[in-house]
């Protein structure tokens, strides 16, 4: 169904913790931007001296309860979440917001851009895509992961194992990254 259908359910359930993909957060952020734009246009027509900060707080407040009003922490993941959307989430819901990156095969890889200390990562050159360890200013390549909680392969699926795991046990995420620190 439509992303907006979930909001009526959340009003009933009133979760204290809620996670979703960026699609939902992007829709909420767009609702906020639309309401802010409408409020600004209305104020301009009336010549009422009102600050953008005041309007912003009013528009954020109108969305604050959309998750049920009890939310203490929010997670987002499954794809990249834009920085302005993450800031909107923090401002709107006034709670902890974490941006996670992981894969079913290996679990959590990072939270808010900080690598999980329990896992190893490395980049594999992908010259077919134009990414190599020689790239400047930062080496780039496919992100590969080894994890103590990760799977070692897919059951009775040699073709997928060959495609997704290196000979020495690294899981190939299929995502491209760059190495910014040692």
C-alpha cells in the first residue's frame, strides 16, 4: 500500500522505537517542506511579521505525533538517508536517530558512519565500474565484510556463493565505498 497508510497504524500502536527505510522518512520530510512552503506563502499574503524559525517549529510540531507520540528512538537503513532528512528527523521527533548500514548475511556494518568494531572491511577493486584502490584522493572499490556473526555461504547454492563470497571468506556487499581512514 501507500507509505501514508502506515501512519494511521502508528497512531494506534504508538511505538517507542521505530525503524524504516528512507522512503518513509523522505515522504515525511517532503510533507514538512510542503507545509512550510504553504505557511510561508500564507504569511507573505497577510504581511504578518513572522520568522521562518517560528514557522519551521510550527510545521515540525504538526508532524511530531505522526509516529504515535511516544517515540524515543528511530532507525533508518536499507539505503542511504540524506543528511538533511536525518536532521529533519532529529528536529521533528526530538529523539535519537541512527542511520544504519548492514546486510542480512553479515549483520550490522556501521551506525551513523562508524564501523562496527566486531567486523572487518576491505575494498576490492572494480575496474569494470571505474573504482580502484589507486583512486585519489581516496581509494574506492566494492565493500567486502567479514563478521563473526555472518554466514559462510548460502545453503546448496554454489553459484551464489561464488558470486557473493571471495575464496578467503569475505562477503561482497555489491556496494561501492571509499576508504577515508586507515
